[in-house]
C-alpha cells in the first residue's frame, strides 16, 4: 500500500463466512485515505472471516483465514442456528392476586348539581432523544473523504489562492469532433472527447508559461519539465485524481484511452496508489454535472488547476454582429505566491487560442 498508508477501513466483504473461495477471487474492499483497493484470495479453500465489515484495520493485519482445499460450510455471515426461546416457568395461581374492582364514587344528592369533568391534560411531547430516526442519518467519514477534506482545507490555508476566468468558443472543436468522430471510433475504438483537446491545450500553455508548471518546496521553487496531468474523476467514494503520464508525447487517442482506463479503475476501486501521485497540473470538469462557473481548489503540491464548465449557447459579438455560439467558461485557480496574474491570464489565453483554433495543436503554434 505504500509507506504513507498504515491503516484502512475494511468497507465490504464480497464473501460470507464459510464460503468456498478460489485463488485470486476478490474478497473485500479496503478504503484508505488515498485509494480504495480490493483484497484477493491467496489460495483456494474455505474462508473464515476474522474482522467484520466497517472495521479499521492495520496494514498487514490478518482479516481472514483460508483452509486450503476444505469444503465450504453451510453457514454464512448473519445466519445463526435457531435458538428456542425459554419457556416461562409456571406461576402458582395464588401468586397472582385477583384484580380489584375500584369502588364507584358516591352519587351526588338529588338536589346537588353534577360536577363538571376536569379537562384531559395535553399529551407531553416526546423527549428530544426519541426523535424519529428517519430525520437524520449519521455515518463516519471514510478515510478517503477525511483525507480529501484535510487536503482541501490545507490547500486554502497554505496557498495564496486566486482564480482567473475566461470564456472559450467551442464551435471549432465541436465541428471537428462531429466531422471525424465515426472515423476516430473505427480506428481507435474509443470516442473523441473534449478532455484530450484540453489536455493538449494545457501542455501547450504550460510550455509557454513555465511558472504554472512549478511548485514551492519550503524556500525553493521547483520548475517541472514534464507534463503529467491529473484528471479529476468523481467516484462514489469521493473525488480522485489519476495522473496521465507524458501527455506531451501522447496522441489524442492515447490520451482518451488513458483517461477512460484511469476513470474505470478509480470507480471500480482498482486504481493503484502510484497512479495518483506525481502530477504537475490538474484539470477538473464540473460541466458534466451542469456547473456553469466555479473556483476549483488547487491540488497540492501543484500550483494551479483548470476548471471546465458546461457548454451553453450564448449570444456573443463577432465582427460587429450578434451571433449564437456554444460557450464554456474556464477558471484557473493558482497559487499567487509563485504564479503572477500576468502568467495566469497568459496561460488561459493560450488554452483559449488552442481550443478555438485546434489547428494550433497540430502545428505547435
């Protein structure tokens, strides 16, 4: 799991106590503060579970035993042999006193008026600790969610974060995708998405503005000369950022395949810790959920992150005419300690130019 991970939560068992398992069969999911991974059987046989789901365990701790080659038991987790409830002991009849009939109140004298019945007291409200459980659900933060929270708060406390915005006309990229999509799928077996265009545009902009591809380490500035981009992926466990290596050397199809594979592994809990480390810049796309504008938070120790948003048709002025164009807002959050405003604006303009004229990506201009 790596030296930085010492424990995790055994989130789910895929098998029951006494089941027959085969070698390399997935047995459980382990959630750590960085990834969710699967544990597999080291041998075939009958499994005996030693730790219930939801328990925090240490790395290297035994959570189950497999009896090699044994036959599965019939019992499973959650099943127990029926226990006959104890029979009540006979009670002597004289031990239970007969109920007494309450004495009737004396009737009023014929000349006296009948007394008015006293009003019934209003029922008392239930105590606060007996409130209906359906109103709330409480559960512990998962290690991954807890780690995400810590990193986001630390990022805002440690960096002088600022966000700069711009907008981009997506007409050219959308027309290019529509024209070559069928041929692209036939040749490469995967659809041509927007993310590969933005990955290439970001690489181009990082080369033009190297300050964005740098980071602070104490009192030292580290300038990176490689282009490993983190692509944010939303999973049931939380946001994960797998890293696509050497994007400057990959073609569009290779980037699309790498992103698709990384996203699949992240959502299935099969991603490795090494796949999340070493990125120099992150791209996050809130537009797939309909976000119009946001201020993304830097992913430390990186110095900047690019936020993509929904594409909406808007009226824009073009050559003195008002026309309708598919527009996307771009947001670049950056650490102002190392990236100046001029660098941030220049970076966004370089990305905008590459997306509005994709030929630049082919000609490297």
